[in-house]
């Protein structure tokens, strides 16, 4: 628990309210598109594996301690794979220490200089991102890069970006159209495959979600490569979250996408939080704490904004899959509260507290937040006790 609460056992509570993980997997909008499988270090990527969340450090990679500290923060937030920039010799020289000490696989981000691709492979990075649009004479070195990567078990990401598309394609299409992005990606994929190298995934990023979605749809039809989703330069936190959620929802909802990165002008931990929430909302990751709260309206008889914020803050860091409904009126409140694991239907200065569909008590408005947090902790305690008992049985 990130908020410092410690739980003991409470199996009786679990028996009485019948909480626990569902017997069947939650529904998804569409089955995953079938892809080849690759490895990024210890993380499997492709349709046989869960969709992974990536982010990128904002530190100078040459500052090893600061970079490792940020990677540790990203790991704690739930990041699966981290990318680090490598624009200089100092950065390249720092890669061995970072790759060795990082708790999650490290991808080296390479632009302009092919020599850093080899340095990243030699450093033991799990993968290398290459941008074919801005590495000089890149196509001439694919054979050597493929051999070096294969020898070390290093995977590659072919990272096509609208902002750095090959000039020949810009001249052909006039701008970074979906067709231009896909042509670049398919060309580079073909070069690697000609040299019998298949351990790569592809991204075709654009800052416009509509263009980006169309590019990935087209690319998904051209081959079975694993795809890394991203809206590049998505913007500040609010705008970038909306653009990424819109684009990712359109693609993931059709089964397209194997890794994601939410690109925000914000601390990288925020990228991870948004990415995880997108996957959880689509039932592509196990849901953790979920707060369901009404938007408030003229029917509300309590301050729903404040209640929801205080409950969210009080339960920050909870890891068990728990749905908590904070409702402010008698129209939708009781129904939503009954559907949640825990909920409150508020009105007339008081709140009915529901646990798994049953009213367990009615409390004054001033005690709603305290009561919800207390009940959430009790439920979480019981869920963790059941999980612990199940783990002991499986071991024995």
C-alpha cells in the first residue's frame, strides 16, 4: 500500500460480502491482432503477451545516478520498459551502467549517428530504437546492425516519425501522410527481413490522432509485426492525455497495439499513470482502484467534487481491484452504489454506504469520506488475505 496502511487477515469479511477476482476474464472490445513475438529484455512483446507501458527518461543519460533514479520512479509507477536518449558519446558511455542496474528493460534511443546503435547493443541494452528518417546512410548499415543485434539478442524498434520523415517520401507525398509513414516503415522492415532479422517492432507516430490511427490501421494490414503505439508531441498533460486516449482507444479497441507510450509535456511518471489507466479502462490490464463519481448537477445534494477528491486522495496507492462509487443524488446514486464493490448514495446531509450491493449503514455527510476509506481498507484487507491464502495453497 502506497499510503502506509498495513493489513492483517480478515477472511470472515471476504466470506460475508463475497468479494474477490471474477471467475471469467473481463470482456474486451476485440481480440488482439495476431503478431510475431519478440523479447525486449525480460518483457515479451506481441499478441501472446500483455500490452506493455513504456516511458522515456528526461534526464541527461550521461548523468547515471539521476537517470537510474528516474527509472526507479518509473518502475514504481508500473512502467514496463524505459527508453533513454543517446545523442552523445558521454551518453553512450553511460549505457552499460544504466542497462546493468535498471530494474526494467532499457531501450536506447538513437538518431543521426549509426555508431551509437552499435554502442547500445554492446552496452547490453534490451533494445535499440532507430529512426530511419534521420540516420545518415542507415539503409547501407542494416546488414551490420542486424548481425550485431542478433548476436547479442537485442531487439529493434523501427521508429518512423512524422517530424523526421525521409526527404524522398516528403517529396513524393507532399507531407507526412499515413501512406508516407507506412511506406517508410515497410521499407525498413523489408531490409531487416532480407538479412533474416525479425526481432523488431514498428511505430508510425504522428501528432494528429486521426493521421496516426489511419497509419497504424494500414500498417497492421501489411504484416504481422508487433506495433508500438504513440501520438508524438501530444502536448501538455490535459491535451496529450485526451489525444492519446482517443487514438489508443480507437486502435486497442480493434486489437491493434502491443506496446504504448503516452507522450506528455509532463513528468514521465504521469505518462505511465495515463497509459495504465487507458489499458485498465479497456480491460486490457487488471483494474486496480477505480473511483466512479457523478459529474454533479442541480440534483446533487452534497458536494460531490470534494467527496470524490478526498476519497481518491485517501485511497491513493491501493493496489487491489476495487470499484468505489461516490454518488450525489437519488436518481443514479443507489444503482451505481449497488453495482460497485463499495459505494455511497448521498442526499439530505447523509449517505447510505453500500458494500457489494447491500446497505450496511447510513452516516452523516461529515463522516462519508472517513467511512468509505475505512470500509475500503477492510475490504482490501480481506482480498489480500484471500490472495495470500491462495498463494500458500498453490505453493504447497
